[in-house]
C-alpha cells in the first residue's frame, strides 16, 4: 500500500506541478488534460485543465488535478491538510523550504524544534500547505 496526497487546484494544477517538480527534483510521470479525457470534445475553456497529474520523486508520489466537481460546485480552495516532507539532512530541509517559499506565505520559519533539527511550514503560492521536517537522529 502507498498513501498518496492528492491536491485540487483552481485552474492552475499544471503550473503548480511543474513548480513542484522543479522544487523537489521530481518528474511529471503522467499528465492528462480534460481534452484528453473527452476525446477532444471538452469545451474550449476546459480543454487544457488537468484531469490528473502524477509527480514522482524517488519512491514518493504526489497527485492532483484542477477542481472538476461533477455537480459544478465552486472551488473550495485547499484547506485542512498539509503535504509533509521528511528529509535526512538539515541542508536538504533548508533547500526545499527556500524553493517552496518562492511566492509563499511562511507560517513557521525554518528552525530547530524539540523533535527536529530543522522544521518549517508554509502555504505556497498555489494555496497548498507544506511542512518540511528533518528529524533528530535516534
């Protein structure tokens, strides 16, 4: 079993996942647009929206799409969760935090805590909350 975070975006999932791939050093393993899903019959305004995207970073996966609620409900925003990154080295935590912080709102600057050599939290420019953690050894 693999637990995977899945994020919904307001019409900018492709841009967000390209940003995450650069920040995390990953590869977009799959990207399917609404136009791909409907065989090209999607309305012009939705053809390029993302139906499904999969980012692969080593053995880790992050998935997402643009908000496409079947009942056409309004986009609720990303809330009530965070993507948590755990790394082995403090300098790796610092590097990831700086990369993800571009255009972000930092809610807890990177610092040492009781449980971690380095820990920080932010909400990125796409509205996703991230926690970057480098645990203490032992």
